[in-house]
C-alpha cells in the first residue's frame, strides 16, 4: 500500500492540476460519472478543488453526466441515483457551478426496443450493437449540444494508465504535447482531461476510504466491489469502447458480451436473491442467440447472405440446392425466411478451379417475431415474479418501450 505522505502529495497535486486547467480558459467541463471508483474520485476531487477557489473564479459551468442505459443492474443504478443527488446537494451547499445530468438512449435505441422490437440478436463480442446506441450516442449528444453552445468543451474522465495496456496506449496517443489535455478521438472541438491518469488502484481506494464528506457512500461503493468486482465506465468514444463493458462487470444486467455475469452472480451469492430471475433471463438470452430456429434467415433489410457456419443444420435431413437454383427452390416451396424455423438447407456454391462446391447455408438475421413475442412475455413474467415473490417494485421495461415495440411489430406483420 502507498504511504499517507505519498497519497497526500498525489491528492494535492491532482487538485492543483484541476484548478490550473479549470482557470486556464472558458470552456465548460463535462465530468463523466459511472458510479465506479475512478469516476467517484474525479468527481470528489473536482468538487474539492472548485471549493478551494475564490467564488469569483468559479467562472464556468461543470456538468456531471451519468449514462443510464435503462438496463443497469438495479443495485448499481440505485447507488448511482443516491450519489448523483448528493453531488448536486453538496455543490449547491458550497455554491459551486455544478449541474448533474443523466443521459439516456433515445427510445428507438433502447435495449428492449432494439432486441424485442427490431429483433437484434443478443449482443456478443463481434456484434456489440448496444454500446454505441446506449452509451456513446447519448453521451455524445449531450457533449455536442454543449459544443454548439460554447464552441468547445473539456471532458473530465477517471481513466488511468494502469487500468490496462490498451488504456495506457490510448492516453499516450491522444495526449497533446505540453498540455494536460488530450484530443477526443472522434468528436471535433472536444478535449479530454484525466486528472488521475497516473494514480494506481491503491491510490484510488486510499483516497475514497479516507474522504470525510463521502465516507458513507464510498464505503458502500467498496461493499459493491467486494460483492461483485468491477464496473462499466461511461463510454464516450470508440477507444473507450475497446476496453470497457466487455472486460468489466458492473453495468447492464442484460449484458451477454461477457461469458459470465460475475456482478449478478456475486450479488446473489452474497444474499441478494431477488436478482436470480434477472440472471436466469440474461442466461436465456445467451442460450437462444445462436439457435437457428429463433432467428430469421435474412437480415432486417430483407437481404439474405450465405455462410459456411453450418452449426444447427442437420446434415442427415438437409436439402442440397445449387446456389443458382436457390431462388426458385425457396419460391417453389413457399419458404418465408422471416418465419421459417426448421430449415435444414445446404447451398452448394461453385468455386472456380475447384472440383467440388463449397457448402454454405443461409446466414442468420434478427430474432423471429414469434421469438420476440415470447421474450417480451417472459420479461414481463420475470418482472411480475420479482414483484410478487420478492416484494421488490422494479420496472424492467417501460410502458413507452412496450408501445414502441408493438408499433414496430405492427409494421412487420
């Protein structure tokens, strides 16, 4: 562990850097807050540093934004909501120009509208459609709104060099020489500032557990880490995406990018039994993702494609069709690629210069409408079960989302 002297030096140094960067220009700040340890340190350090400035020098707005994907693990979102309320209360009490703001995905981009309405398959490492829609776009929308209003903004983030080699390389590659700021990887007129980039994990916890104003909240945060181990940070660009949700374990309870949801399992193992139905539903999303019977045999836009992945195709029952005859065969047999379930089909694709054709089959598209209806019913049953069996008043899906899902279905039929 680090010494108290070293820790104090780092705290003092970080606060002095925060004050120096804050006073250096008129660009407003947008502080990313995920509810995890690193972003908690940055927010608390920022409030302390601003509080040490004379009131007339607090000349520009600081926005603390938190991304609510609407499918966050309930225990985590409850902690975040409480902390956000305290951040605003502490800022108001100290007369700081701080405004707390939650950002959420647009209705058309929510997890349930995308998966149940449009039929997007459960996310996986190679098709992680959720991060862009539910985290990057909402945060970027807020940032760009401030850019249009002020010309430029500075994002203040809790990224650290020792998180991973990828994170360290990203920080180094975007750092502006002779400046505390980094270039934003995708947004023009936006810069990033990482006041604890040189801190270790020990530095982070030493600060949090010794901080007097936030002692209760920080010890509750430690308990969450002990119960689950990890967090899904605020994601604002493609570089952050590479080292975020797929490798961490706080975040969306619906996450199927990771092989095992260690956060939910950890909470359940520590006695939070009402989360069991959520884990069961999440595991079901993983199980059906590759089930050919649950998926359309065409893409959302109606186009089809062929793949050499024959998993789920029963060769003993499969019909073999030359590629040149595929259209006629589908039409002759009345095959609706949107609804067909047991389609055991091998398409023989000729290869120039080769004696034998390559065996392919129709690639998978979105979940079938039947599967989406089954999933919605299962989700609502899960919600009701948590309410009746465990007495927890949770909302897993909003009425607004259900209405949008059914509107999409009506156009699909």
